[in-house]
């Protein structure tokens, strides 16, 4: 099976397994934005823009990874960005894929939005000859959640797995996918 789970912090464990990490981020009180806001600089990771789907990206967006500029973070763009790691200190890890979240939402509006993000991400990675990727949870609201974030997270994780499997099957791809979280919650779903 080309989908695997890993327990841990994505920037600590992904370099051992994958060429890219795909990260859905938002502002506010959460730890996922720390990947861009602090960990890139703290880990000495040097990056440059590799692909922005033909869209222009201001230098301030790159600098936000080093200057904690919360107004110019890449997820606030209306398109994805792919960043190439130019420093040699990250094992297998060579790319950071940042999902768009222009409205800086805490969660996507629906589980179907996960499909669109996963498909676009895997298409961009494949176009750039990337053969392995690590994801963290892309959170969405579930129609059955009744404002229960835990239920929404499980539904979101299941939707991610379905989306990834569908893309792998439709593209006859050998992409290796790693689902990473600190509690290893993905493991029970595979």
C-alpha cells in the first residue's frame, strides 16, 4: 500500500521518508502555522520558490518564513506554492508544498474541499517529479459533526485517505504518501 502513517512532528520525521511535505496552515491559536513561522528559521532551512502555478509571489512571502511577517504568509495567497529546500540539512526532504487558505480559515467549509486540495497538490508534485510526500491533517467541517471538532477531524482524515487513494488509482502512480500526526491517529484509519 502506498499510504503509510508516521507518528511525530512533520519536520522531524518527514525528512527520513519523503521528498516533500504538504501543509495546510492557518493563523490563530494552533501549532500548524509554527512550521512556517518558526521551524523553517529555527531548523536552518533555506528555501526558494519552485512553483506557484504561474502566479507572481512577492519577496515578502518568502521573507515571512524568517521574519515572522504574519501578513505575508504563503497560505494567505489564493493559490498553492511549492518551495524548494536549498540547504542540505533535511535528509530526503527537498520541497514544502503550502496549500492556499486565502481567507485564513480554521477549517475548510466541507469535506469535498479536501478532494480539490489533494488532487491539485498531487498533480503539482507529480509535475515536479516528486515521488513521496508527507501530509498533516487538512481539517474540514463535516455535516455530521454537530460542532464536534474530534468527529470533524476523523471525517477529514478519512476524506484525505479516500482522496489520496482515488488520485493514486486514477493516475496509476507509485507516489508514496505518509500521513503524519503527533498522536498517530491516522494509523487507526488505514
